[in-house]
């Protein structure tokens, strides 16, 4: 008996603010909004820095390294073909730990994911988008 | 000192439809049942209802999450109102009550019918109604950040927060289990509860893992049912048939990042400053609270509220509920005395208000808390949503 194909991912609707986040993966770049004056990161992306009261904020490349703030291992098969278990996580960026990105933690056994685990970004192509995902950092001990 | 407007309002009547895992009546018919019962319980007539409110307002998406809005119920009952409101962006489910307090204070109305309808049991028999994701549709708005990652249900977002809480507090599954075990024990004494067969620690530990650390018995039970309450101006309330259940204080604030990803403190959710606001509006203290009807969309919410209301210290809930005696009907702080959403059915925080009044009016029957409870703490919601009320029998 053949397994049904994994369900397609539900993709975000693109607007001028989130376009860089969901498309710059084409060039291997994770882009996060950054203030031109105080260099604070602003996420979710909006062209306004609340610290400086300025709209001079734009997407900038970051390292793509981060740590797992929290995670869950999903066991329930919500729809047919959904490959379980899988990990849903919030990842804090190395440059800006206050910025938390949602991702699946891939390329490892779900049982190996831990709090504070070092992870790095990769990009999963989907239609015209490049979805940021995270996997264990290759440099990690 | 500022006079807080909620103190000039009171709950004067309550109503609840049949609650089931599959109704023979429509959602609107269930809502009519609850509304008529509440109006009669208050000793009012339909003509005396001059305001109507609900949360989150009518949704026609087939999910059963909110199948009846103000317009449908108002028209069904032919109410003539001076004010009405139903909308999602509010401090959780109690947003409808907080709006009604404002409307009464503004002189717009005197007796507000507030209701919450659920039809999720039926919805789930016909479709995968729980899904936050719509196949083939691109997701806009804040949930878009979760959408591509197989985040099919709110349970996954809450599991993220719950797991961090478990990590930080060191709570063990057998301690968490005291919440659903206690509530099922209470539900056995509640004729309207959906599930009434007691569960054991072994049952809890054997229940399927949904998303770590959430098990099935950590999750509330989708049901078909409706609750209605009447909130009246205090001077009107004192002329009606029930002793007024005064709204002594509310917590409605949002002082955090209003975001399911950037929320400042993930493992406490938005509750601490909401509780802080509530306590700033009353001379009562946590020690004065006789019973608590705490949000239990997931067990974790109840643990959070025990701590954030100040009934125990941060990460002290595991010790507070150990063995289950303190939160039992005969304990120091009886919690979710009718079985809560985990056992009585997911009436989404309005079951909790109904149970609060039931207890404060001494109508609890076999589950009535002894000693004539006078003060009840009640709360809603998780993530960046949170609302709380302190209810006091006049
Ligand atoms: Zn700045």
C-alpha cells in the first residue's frame, strides 16, 4: 500500500513587509528588519523602530544561527499523510535573541531536540517562496 | 480613589442549554434556550433586555467555534436594544463582559444579555473543523508566521509554551494529572457535564500524546452548547430576584508584545499583568478567594492562573496541586467545581462564569462547596489573550 504524499505546507500571503523574509532564501539569505540608526532588529517586520521613532528600517541579512527557545514534538496525525512525529520550535536569533522565529527542526531525530540547542537556517522551496527552516548547527559540539 | 465601573455592575441571571457531544438542535436553538433561561432566572422579561454582547461574534466558517452572533440572537428573540457588540479583538472571551461594563457605565443600557455559543462537536463530525489551516489558501495576518510549519491547531502553539513551563518549573506529569483528575471528580457530581466517569493517574498517563507535553486529557472537550448571563446595573440588580453577583474587579490589560511568537514571557503567557490589574482594583486579596473557576482550555492554563492570581508562587503550582486535596471541593481552594471545560465541555470560559454563579448562589447540589462561598476568581484564555474577573456575592 502506498503512503499518501505529505500534505502541502500552507504558505503565507506576501506583502511588502514580509516579502524579504519569505523570498530571500533563494539567495541563501535570512533577512530580518533592522533599524538604520540604533541597529535594533524589528520582528515581525514593520518599517518602524519603536526605540528611535524612525521609519528608516529595512531587511538585512543575518547569520542564520540561533538557539531553540522552546519546542514541541507533535505526535498527532492531524491530516492523512502528515509525517509524524515532527518538531515545531521557536528559535532565538544569535544577533537578537528577542527575535523569535517559528520553524520545524529538521535533519535530526525529534528526540534529539533540546532547550538551548544550537541551530542554523536552511530554506525549503515552496512555489515562489523559500521557507526558513532550522536544523542542528553543523559546528555544534 | 477612582470609582471602578465594574463595581456598579452585577450578574443577575444565568442560563445554560443542554451540553453534548452532538446536539439534535441547531446552535441558534441552543442559544435561545440559554438566553431565555438567563432572562427568566434574573426575573426579567425580554422587553427589559436593552443590550446584547458576545465574543468573538458570528463566524460562518463551519468550525462551530462561534456559530451565533448578536444579530442572529437579537432577531430570534426580537430584542430592542440600545447597544450591542460582538468582536474578536478583546482580552479573550470576557471581552464581551468588559464591553458591557463600559456600555452600562456610559448609560447606554441597564440589562445586558451576554452569551457564548459552541457547536464544535457537530462541526468535527462533518469536517476537520479544528484546523487553523485552509488547504490551498495563503495565510495572511499574524498566524502566517506559524502557517508553513504544520501548525494545525492551537494545541501546538500552546504546547510550545507548556513545554517551556515544564522545563522551567520541573512539574512532573503525575502532578499535572491532578488538574484533570480533580475536574472529572467534580464533573461526576454535575448532571450537565459531558464526561462524568472518573479518571485515574494511569488513565492520564496512558492518554495519547498530542504534542509534547500535551496529552489528550490535558485538552478541553469540544461540545455543542450555549451559556448566557445577564449583567445588570447594580441598582437594577438589587431589585431583582437573585442576590447580585457583583463584578468586584476586572483585569483586561495587554502590557506585553501582542503576538503568539514575540509574547514577552512565554511560560507565564499574558496573565501576570492582567492579574496585577485585577488586584489593583479591589481591597480583596488572594487569601479572600473562596473558589476559583480558572481557564482550562489546556491544563497548563489552569496551572498558570493558579500562579498568576497569586494563589501560589511562580512555579509553585506543582506543589499546590500535589495529591489534589487543596483544589478539591472540600479543599482550601476548590478549582473548576463543575468539571470545567476538560470534563463538562468547552463552553469557553462562560461555563466557568455559569459555575461561579451556581456556587455563589448555593445551587451546586451534590457538588456545592460547603461554607457558603462568597468570592470567586475566574479567568480566560492563554497566549497573548487573557482576562480575569473577581466575582462577589452581594
Ligand atoms: Zn532604532
